[in-house]
């Protein structure tokens, strides 16, 4: 299908289509869209075979002054990283809810993702109303409003009942989308360096490699030279399409397909970037960040735990090290339930591309999502958001207290207070001689016997100490967070 619409002077806007699996997102996109892109309407072979969306799909329509790209993302729990990858390119969202089932697990997970990236403009498309009665429809709408009122989003979110099967309710839905777009404050960085995250790519005989993506910032023009990071491919742009129309240039916000001669399409993957200045990105695997856990994530992210982080369209496993800064040392700790905002070192197992940090403005810090994808799909896996403070190019020295707990064996021995369990042998006891202890104890002054017991002193002489009282030794241990492999940009 080729659009005959004049797209000149239209405002490009990208709308995420999110919802639980089988809620009918793709069916809704098919009804309201006017142009289906190469990567649209479940183009992936496995989507057709399995009957579900397993990849991002892109379709388009014109609404008044807006050129709307619908970004249809999977609702299946196993494909959550694809949902996260889409968030960086959308301006607002349509949450699709099944009228029979109401809000479900991935509905909530998608809302948390949107909230984490500050996307608060949305409407609800309540699909499959042909399967329920009018009474049940009213009950479902009440249920949805109550559900939204428990989130950071308003319980007054606009709800548009539709039936994709019968193609009813879509005039009202389109009106709702237009009202939504008129409320969205769209800000584009057109003057910045060109950045296009690549979401699909494919070869066309006689033309070259076509990459598709949404222009995040800057402008792109025919005959412009372009680099593909981190694979270090480059070439000259032969043609550009948007809305399936040939154009000479495109800018931030536009959905584009770009033909480039000379690229090896086999080396390109989702997560690559098309840029005109290679220095705009750095490859790294150690990041200092400020972490904000979301209020719905009820678990802790402990020191050394493996997590997943998503930046742009790339999700990689990483090790997570919460810390507090004390006397210029990174002191690691395990956060408590009350710790929702703190600092952390992120060490990725695979290298990632991060925008070069040129600004000290906190609002412009690069953000990434932190997930626990190892958790069951019935559990909220989106832990929180991170804001990059610094990219470290050298190994970092981290410290953490190793805590040993002994017990008072004899508080009134003639040689002093006898403590056991701080060491397992006489050799081990000799290694901790002179170590300071937590109050009311002072330090370890001598060994006792041959089985690892020690003699300890008190902070204040004359204090009453009981048999069985705990004795705590906190030792500050150091280790390096090593810099792993990075891309050679």
C-alpha cells in the first residue's frame, strides 16, 4: 500500500501501542493504519507462525496536522526487552486492554516502563467489546479506572471501547488519539549530531542495504556520508523514504528507511546506530550511576547481583554494586527496603554504546532501565531507572565490609574476655590480632588456645558482659571492578 497523502509540513509523532499478549494491539493497528511498513503488522515469520507479535512493528496514518507512526510492541512476557527497546523512540502511548480480562500482568509492567522514562501522556483502547455485555463493559471500565488510580497515572485516563473484529468504535478512538497528540509537548533536537537507532535492516538487490529507524536527533540527507556503530561500517546515503514516500531529507522525529550502498548487512544488528559523528558515542562497560527504584518493585538489588540494563535498543546483562561514598572510597552495601534512591556501579558483561557525556546538566544525563529478567513472568521485573554520572575507562576500586560474628565464651576469664567463632583455627586467630571490633568491644588483643578463640578488650573497662553476647568484627575488603571488552570505535 502506498500513501497518496502529502506529508510535507506534517508533524512527525511516534505513538507506542502496548498491552498484554492477545489484547489485540496488532489488530487495532491494522484497522486504523494507512501505510504498513516493511516491519509492520507481524512481518516476522515467527509472528505469523505463533499468532503473536514477537517484534516491533511500524504502521502509519495521518491525523490532521500529524504524521503518526504506531510502534506496535510485543505483549508476551518473554519479549519484555523488545518493549523496553521501543520506549526511547515514542512520544506517547495507547494502552490496549482486553475487555474480557481487564488489566493484566504485562499491562502493569508496561505502565512501569512508561513511567520510568517519563512518558505520561496516554489513552486506553478497550478492545474486544463485542465479546461482553453492556453491563460488563461498564464494570470493566470502572475496574480500569480503579487500576489506573493506583498508579502514578490518573484514574481519569481516557478510555475508548472498540472492537477490532467488527471495526467499531474507531472514529472515537481516532478522535482520542488526536486529542492526545494535541496535548503532547513534542521537543526535537534538530540541530544536534545525527543519531538513528537501527531497528531493522535488510539487503535489496541493486540498491544496497536498507536500514530503518526513527531519527532521535539531527538531520539526514541524500548523499550524506554515514557511519554505523559499533560495527564500523560506513557508506553514502542513496535514498531516503518516510511514510513510503521518497524524500530528500528527514529530521528528528521522522521514521525513515535509508538505502546505503556498500554496507555489509550481515554485520548490522538492532542496537547499532547510524551517525555522522562517531565521537558522539563511547563504548564502555563500567558506569557510575544514580539509581531510582520504582515503588512497585518489592525486592532489593543487592551488592554483586546480576541484573539486565537497557540503553536505547540494547539490553545486556550486568553486575550491580550499590555504594556509598565515604572518604573518597566506594563503600559497597546491600540496600534495605527503605533504600529507593542511591548510587551504584554497573559493570556490564557485554560492551554497550553510551552517548558521550558532555553536559553536567542533571536533566540531560543518559538514562537506562534496570530489570531482573531472571524473575518469574508473574512478578514485576522492571526494577528502576538509572542516570549516568560517569563513564569509567579504568578499573574501579570498590570496598565492602566483611562481617564476622563471634560470641563471648567466657566473660570473666583471668586472661580476659574469651571469644570464639571469629576464627576457625590458631592461624586464623593470629591473622586478626589487633583488629578493631564494634562497640562495646575494642579490639582483639591475643589468641587463646589452639582452636581459634581470641581474647578481646572493651571500650570502657568495668562494663558488664554476658556469656553468649555477640562480638562483631567488620573488615573493609577491596577488589577491582575490571574494565572488560569494549567496541573499537
